[in-house]
C-alpha cells in the first residue's frame, strides 16, 4: 500500500474515527485505526464494537486531487500514536506506505516515522446493513433533536434501557424521548420517509453524543437506516453505526399530564438566570433544590435556603398566570438543563399540583416538551 494525502484531510478523518476507538478493550486490534486505500480514495475505520465510524477521503473532490493512490492496500495502525503523529507532521502532504511485515512508513517533509502495523484482515467487519428502509433528516435538525433530548438520559446502569433515547417513527414523524425517571425530554419533527414504516428503537445516548460532534452544521440530509439491532447514519463521506439497546422502552405517554391546574408564562432567559442565581446557594450538598411560589400580581418568587450558608429570594415577572396558587420545589440543575434546550423567548409551564410532574414548553410550539418531577420538601 502506498499513497500521498493532504495532511489536514487526514487529520480531520482521524479525529472523526477516533471518537469510536476505545482506550481499553478485550479485542486488542480495536485500539487501532484501519486504513484501506483503493482507486476511489482512502477509508479510515474506528470501532469499539458498540459504535463504528468510517470516514472516507475521496481521491478527487471538486476537480482537485486530495489523495494520490500509488498502490492500493490495507493496514491497521495503533490509533493513539497514529493520531498524534498525523497532527504534528511538518508539511501539508503526507506519504504513507506499507513495507514487508506490515512495517508502515509515514513521511512528511524531513520527518519519517516507522510504525508496526497489524493485519487488516483481522479487523472486525462493519455490520452489513440492507438499505431498504431509509428515512432522511436535515443535519441541523438532527443535531437539534439530539441536543434537546440526550441530556435527559439516565447515567445509571441499573436500568440500561434508560441510558438510551427512544426513537419512534410513525406517520412520517420522528419522536425522540429520553428520561432518567426524574425528568423527561420529548422532541418531534416531520421527516422524509420512503416507505410508510414505523419503528420503535432505543439508541444509546453515548452514540448520539458522538454522532452530534462529528456532523457538520449544514443542511445536507443525513440518511438513517434502522435494522433489528443496528442503526446507520449516512452523511457525506461518513458512515456511523451504532448498536441499539435491547429491551422495551417504558411507555412514557401516561407520565405526561394532559390537564393542568396552573399555567405560568415567563421569559426563558430571565427565568433561567434567576434559577441559576438561586442555585448558587443550593449547590452545596446534593439537593440543589429551589422553591417556586406564585405571589400576587403575576409575580413568581424563586428562592433557596441552605441553613448553614444562607438564603436567596428573587421575584420574576410573569406575563400571565392562570389557575390555582402554587408552591413547588424542584432540582435547579434539571430546570436549567431543560431551559437551555428550549428555543423561543417565552415559555409556558403547566403545573397539576405540588407533587405532580410539570411540563415546560415554548409558547405556541408543540414540537418540544420538557417534563420534571418535583422534589418533596418538608
């Protein structure tokens, strides 16, 4: 194998596939990056057997040569060293060639590295996916849907299914739901489907986080293929595979209250900053709880009291309050996480009592919903 490639393109692809390369693994070859060169270009692959990422660098792009393939071939190189070497090479062009016994030479300018490679035949194959049922979603929408739900997944392994985001496709609509049983995030959007298929799968939160980091901010659609136990995201020159979590996601529709006793409308940014200030004294200890109470004339009071430190009280003007008076306590962190994902200047908070879950959503927008369970304070 021998090719010459533009260094910055190589660095970008290496950084993308590194997101799947594990630091420790039971399968030693997975700590490497697989390089395959053929006439069309160079493909790099990284995998930890849960997530697999393939980044392709085409030989030509916009009539410019990116890679000059001199001899096709394949090799696996230690990811840790290869990624550091590539970043620090001195010139814009890199020559990589494999000699006898998998010895790999990396040359750039006056610098030359010799790395011991591994046999590419031993590297596990990427999942083979039948691409019949594809749906498409614009990149920026996909990233928004991930950002607005993935923060609410559970970090505890006691219920592994909750560490993923539930994706449901029905009637041309994608619904993403995440919950850790103390809060829930829901986001839905219309999508382009080819067939009238319906799916109900759970994608690990970690996979979605990594995917979101790799995708560029552009409007190009990402193609998504879902199978029994894998999901594949296809973007330009990128394949991102993730395994799906096994098991049934709990039915969350019954958690979401349909009626409300109190409706409060506040400015998102102002409310977020007030919660942030109130949480300054609540941070000590793990409770991090703030109190929310309605006082007269459309004013909401946010307060927090930690006996050994002090207390804080702030009044926030509300543009409308309807229904019963209310005092409720909740986690400041959960509230701030939820508010940061909401777009729009004003939000509507619907309460159904001091001990019942409450819903936050942007005014006049039903595509996104955040639900938080209150904290009992006596």
